[in-house]
């Protein structure tokens, strides 16, 4: 099986040795996204977790679309939060990006995230076809 790197100019460019996503067969592995503005590469919503969460979902959406899918194709979502009291806000915002059946999901409390972000998410997308 071959693999292909995905790149979207509508999501932040990779800031390390990774790809925004990798397609392997009919599965797309979406790298972690933090609330970086794709144009300025600066953090957004420093004091507003809702703004940060929306930016993360928008970044994931852009990469999913560049891979030929959408957030509706996400089957697994991992959420990393520096403060788990923000988890209800994740649920609230997530409901505006996803419909049932919702993806399987994990939420993990972490001590720190890159660039001082309060939230990061990654996921797995199933395209039901070879890329």
C-alpha cells in the first residue's frame, strides 16, 4: 500500500518533521492541530477557549477537505486539553461541526501543548475508497 502526504494552505503549515495528514489506502491520519491561524501562524483566542476550539476544528476541516473528505468522514477524534474543565465547551462547539453518528473520541488532560495552546486535536478519517 502506498502512502501520500496531504497539504492544505487553509491550515497551518507543519512546524516540525511531520505532514498535515497521511493517506494510506482508504484511511487518512490527521496530524494534531492547535489553534494557529494558517496565514499568520500565530495563536488565536489566547483568552477565549471557544475561539481556540473553533480554530482547531477549522484547521482539521481544511486538511480533511484537502484529502478529499470532510469532518463527516472522521471516525476517531482525539482531544488534548490542558484544562479538562473545558471539556463541556469542546462538546458544545463540536456539535456545530459534526452530526450523528459522531466519531469515536478520547479526551486527555495534558500538562502542556505546543506554543502554549490550551487544546489540540488529531483524528482518523475513513474515505471508503483508495486515494
